[in-house]
């Protein structure tokens, strides 16, 4: 089994952290292999960022980068426009509709609109939109267990933000459940 995931958005939206969390959860708590790469635009905030995670039950050391994208998590319009073309039929995309001027126009791709930024604002801090999206990702795709993700998020965030991130994760799980 090999699953290739790409998180994409503006710098400051937490896409790199999302990739790190998914990779850690996969390796430490699922017992699978995961390779995580990242690309950050020259701007500290506001530039294009992406994180890719290749999850495998076998060691993909022959080529640990994305070859055939299975899942795209698009946090903004530019990311969706740039990377949705990499999705083939039968694959999956999650996107934040409140950060898009236009919705996706994809054929034979399963699409989940997840209002991550709006939900994060409702929780009191837009910075947790990525964690909302992670919760929805795991609920809709089941690429790892919720328990593994919870453990990895708890490890990745500062203690003073743990409660906020757990609320964001729970909201993400709820948003993903509406599609089941």
C-alpha cells in the first residue's frame, strides 16, 4: 500500500506542520513508513507552501517522493488551481471553500469542502485551520487512525495550545463525518 498526500497553501496556514504531524503519526503510531518533504516560498508568510507525505507499508526508499498524487489538501485558491491537475480519477481532494473564489472543477475525483478557516475562527484562532483540516482528512480517508493523529498533534503543539488544538481536531472529525 502506498498513499501520497500533498498539503498546500500560503505560508502561515500550517501546511508544513500538517505534513510533519501526519508523517509522525504514521511512523510512530501506525508502524508504517512515511517520508515527508516540504517546499516553502521565499516569503515568510503569504508565499506558496507545500508539504508532501508518502505513506507506505513497504519501505519506498526507491523513490520517496510523490509520483501519483492520491490526496490533495488545498487551503487556498492558488494551491487548488496549481495542484488539482495532479489528481487522477478516483483520487481525493479536501479544500477550504471559504478561501476559494471558485470551487473545483474536477471529474471523477472525490471532493470534500471543509470550512477549516471559518471553523478555526469560531474556535478563537485561525491558526488551527490546519488541524481542523487534518481531522477531516483522517475521517474522510481513514489513512491513519484518529487515535494516532490525536497523539501526534498533542506532541507537536506547545502545551499552552493543546486544548485549542484538540478542539480543532474534534471539529475536523465532525466536519469529515458529515460525508459518511
